[in-house]
């Protein structure tokens, strides 16, 4: 099966995103990745804000890995991607990138797991959500 193209989300670098050296503070790439992941899920009809009330559960980040390759700076326009790399019954691994034009700035993988919203205990991702995600993968 040919993988679908990665979901892309534009992000502009603001003053608040930079450190004293004028470059994007490393932890802010995780925020950029979060925005792209959230919008990717929303584009598939999986609105995280309603998962708790409609499904009784929610996704939480359980693991991250980021490799920084080049800096982004104030006012840069970035494209941040999200693409399903692997799915299981209880968690997903999302591959992500941040680019400025053709320049690859950061790459990462984020594991998100499904938990019961009331107890925060791990659970199984609802079949309907897995079906949507695996159709797009």
C-alpha cells in the first residue's frame, strides 16, 4: 500500500518561540508538533476536544524523540507534518517534521496512547477511530 502524503500545517515563529539567542527554543518544536497532530486528527474527524465526552477517553503523549538539525528563527514560516507511522490497539506512533522551505529543521516521533478519561488508565483505542486512522495511513 502506498502511504498517504503527510499532513502539513503552517506555523510562523513568533518572538515568544525564541530563546535568548534568537532561535526557536528546542522544547517549542514539541508545541509545533502538537498543533500539527491535533489539526491532522481534526481533519480526519477526530476532534480531541470531544473524545472525552463522546468516547470516554483521550489521547496522551507517552513518549517523544526529537532530532534537531537546523535552527528556525523569528518570523520564519515553517511547515510541520504529521503522519501515522504505526498503530496498535492502545497507542499510535506519529512521525513528524518541521521544515522551512526545503530545509529540514527537526524530525521526531511521538507516541500517543489512549486512556480512560476518568481514571487515566490505559485502554484500547475505539475501533471507529482506528478504522479512520488506518484508512489514512
